[in-house]
């Protein structure tokens, strides 16, 4: 057993898309800072960022109906959709900068152009979709969106979904061609390859057992080498906890006041993957429906064309499941271990409030393959069981906290918790996480390094030309950025619009 102690400037915990993004940003801003990464698995991007563990949607609110809410007066609130779209534009700019600077290559290995569609059935849902279309289509960020409730037009857009459809229910869809499929696993691995070339010390098969404050305000990590069993001590001025579901237990161990009264609720997922190339060839889009009553927003059913290992495939899901693990490779005691004296009432309140969600998860866990096939047939009436296999997706931990809405409120989305002095930050939550990683990591930089912001701003603007500017209020800049990033990232096949 060793007690070797090393000091570094920055420690990143978890080798996923968030740490990869923050590490890459910091290496561009301050190349001489020393960065160490700890990952308990053998490779980068193996948990939530892995291509089989998420939907791969470049989440820009083009098709996700849960980002646009119908208000009591019948109007559609599009503010969240606009915000998420702007955040995704920031990711596109940063990825484009990396490609143009030859820091990463072959963008087609992680991003592909793909139409995004929203599909609904029933008179009430069709009315909602039309109002949503009218609210979004004049917004510069959503230029080019089309609406149709004509089955013949829908047959052109989504032939596999419309073929042999017997229902007489009204049906409608919106379509926008500027959507993307993103392989976040491939992107994460590319970024870590780049960081390795910049002398970032990436330690795989290393587990962070504990984290505590030292007398000089630094953070000391107790790290176990999972191969040798040796225990090491590593100290840094700044620590980022980007370990997906594993972030909450480490945040709790840090003892910072901002980490109190926060809990986590794990939700697992399953996808059905098509193994028949003839069926895969008939669909070319991401098609999102509406979540069922009682279902969490992350369980919106969708039929997705995906590009994984340079091969086109087709996934349907997600089906929600439950496991007390906080990570796919976690422990069955994760949930129980996260209950502390300061969050027990918050957790109990969340349990009482979310009985319909619990019931929904139990129902989902009990589904047979044939019952899942029946749900798939609502999208593909001709689907055959032998053409589809089941894949277990990643674990997500939804944040539970006390808010103005009440005690024990379940949060859907991504949240950064940081110490008042900016010396440590943790990322909690789920979708649209990976798609907005660049925006979220810039927020970490703003919160944790305010003293450097003025000096760093010119470089940030070089990487992200729209930094500090609202794209929705500057349509000409939006058009310029959208066109240039499409060209650089190989998305130039997208229809280009005037954004006027």
C-alpha cells in the first residue's frame, strides 16, 4: 500500500463528455496548467457518454415536445426550447473550432446531419403540435420547420412509420432538416486522445474513495488504483466532479454546504435495436412522440436513426427501468448510501410526491419483450419481434432538491453545484446534458474562475464567436455561424435558410 502524494492544478473526476469538454477548454485557455483525470473504468466515455447509453440526439429542442409546454391560456411557452437550442449552437461552434484547429479530425465520426421530427396522434395532440409549430417556426433558431397533417406528405417523410397504418385517428408531424445525430462516446474518446497529446495525465482504473479540504484551501483526494490496490493522495486547487451518477456521493463527501439537502433518484433505460438492415434502410430521421401520463420527460418515446461505428442502425425507446445503482457499473447500495441526515426529509417528500412515477417505473420493469413490441408498433405498425433486440442503456440520476415549488422536488435537466469560493464543482442530472456540455462547462468556468474571465474572454470568443451574444436576437450572426459550423462539421447537406 502506497501513500504517494502528488500536487496538480486541476483534477477532473470521470472520463466522460463533461470532463473531456472542461479539460479541452482549460487547455486552450491556460496551456501550462497541469490536469489529472481519474476514471474507474478502463476507457474514456464508457458510462453515460457511451454511444449505447444515450439517445445520441443533438438536443436542440427541434423535436423534443417536453421542452415546449402548453400554458393554462392555451398558448405555448417556447422559452426552454429557445434556451436549449442556443446552448447547442455553442457546442457546434466549439466542435467546429476544434476541427478547424486540427485538434480533432474526421467530424463525421461523431456528428451526422439527420432530420428531426415530432409525431403525434389524436385531435388534441395535433392541435397542440400545430400551435407549437406556429410558435416556433418564425423564430430564427427554428427556421425551416415544416408542419403536415396530410398522411401522403407523412408517407414521404416517414415511410416506415406510415406503412400499413390502420388507425383513423388524426396524425401530424413537424420536420426540420437541420437536426443531428451525435456519437458522444466517439467525441469523448477524441477529446481525451487530444488531451493526452497535451500531457494531461489520464489515470484509468482509478477510483476516488474520498475527498477532503486541506488547511490551505486545496482539495485532497484519496484515490485507489483498482489494479494494484495501492492508495494514492492527490491534491489540487480545483476539482471538477463529472462522474455522471457517481457525482452525488463525491459531492456529499466534499462536505460543502451547497451539496446539502440534495438527493438523487436513479432511472435506468432500455432501447430496442433493429438487427434487420432492410428495416434500418427504410427510416432516416429522429422521430419523437409525447410522453405518456406519469412518465418522466426522459421517457419520451422516439425512433432514431443512429450512426455507431460508422454503421447506420435504428433504435426505439427508451423503456424506463429501475435499479438502485447510480452508475451502470455501480453498486446496488448507491441509492441507500446517498441518503444522509441532511437530505432524508427531501428524499421522503420526493417519494410521497412521485407515486405516479414509481407506479410507472414498476409497470415498465414488468414489461415483456412482446409488450415492448406492442409499444414499438404504435410507431412501426409492421414491426416483427425477430427484427429487434433489447439493449440496456445507461443509468441516469435525477436531482431531488428543495425548491420554491416545494420540498423534495424532482428536477429534470442538468445542474452544476459549486462551492462559494469556486474551488470545487459537481455536475448532477441528465438530459440534455451532453448536447449542452460546452455551455455548461463555460458556466463552470464563469463560476469557478471569475478572476481569470477578463483575460480569457478573447480566447473564449475565438472558440465560440457568439459568446455573450443572444443568437435569437442576432439572426445575421446566427446565419453566419450556422452556415460555417455546418460546413466545418460536414453538415453542409443541411438546407440553409436565410434566418431573416
